[in-house]
């Protein structure tokens, strides 16, 4: 398994491509990126899954372009953030509706299978109501979206965001993962759960 990171757009959101057996799982393609498309093409990869950790424009803006190139790919996103995917609902900062094949509910535990890798979907609201993280226990890897960053956390002054929800997501969900779990955030550099539990500037465990 290989993980490739692309930092995209003015807001510098991270898009990740998980590669295995010439297949790809693309996480948070926030912009229509030539670099992302060229990487997929140059490595002759087939995109199986396109996953949005949450609905903010800088994490979903490139979904339609990828779906057009890889129509067999399944686009998966959290249902509680559906308002951000359709400008007709009055909230999206995009001018077009973003295609989604499968909406994730939050009231049941869900998993995403990709090339014999099983990712657990962890509902981590706070930055957005439907925010999620993807945890791959077999590799000790977490894609935390905009819930957890190196030494800080995602904003909670946005529409449908909540600091109390985000704090709960960290203390009662992400911080319960093994300390050596590598965290790939939606912005910035990688970190580890154990480090953030001790040194995060906003939410840490006592």
C-alpha cells in the first residue's frame, strides 16, 4: 500500500491517494487538479472509490472531474453534510452540484472496503455536522479530515460547526486510537495520535 499526498488550491487542502494493486482510493479531492489526474494516469491506476471526509468546498470541489474520468468509481460522502453538495440548497460555495453515489448514515457503524483493506468510518462532527475520519487499523493510519491537525484542530466558527462536538470527537473517539496511529489531516503535516493527546494546543487529554 502507498499513500500519496497532494496539497491543492489557495486553502492548501490535502488530497490523499491510497494505492494498492494498481487501484486507487482518492480522499478529499478538493479541486480539479492536473497533478492528481496526471499521477493517476502516469501510474495507470483505476479509481475504485472517491471519499469525502466532509462537505466543505475545498474537500469536494474536484469530485465531479474525477468521476467523469473514472465513471466506475463510487463517490461516498456523509449524509449530514449533504447541504454542502448542492448549491440549490443555498449553502454550497460551489456553482455546481457535486455527484455522490452513496451517502453515509451516522447512526450505524460503517466500513469501506478497498482492495482487501477495511477502513472504519468514524463519525467525528465538530468542524462540520457530518464530518468523518477514515481509520485503517491494519496499517495504523487515520485520515482525519478537518477534525484534527498537527498541534491544532479544525475551525468551529462555521455553519453547523460546534466546538463541543469537535472536542467530544477527539476525546471520546480519535484519542482512543493507539498512540502510534499516523494521522493524515485535511490540512498541514502528518502527526501521531499519541503526540496530539499530549501536546495539541486546543484539545488534549489530561
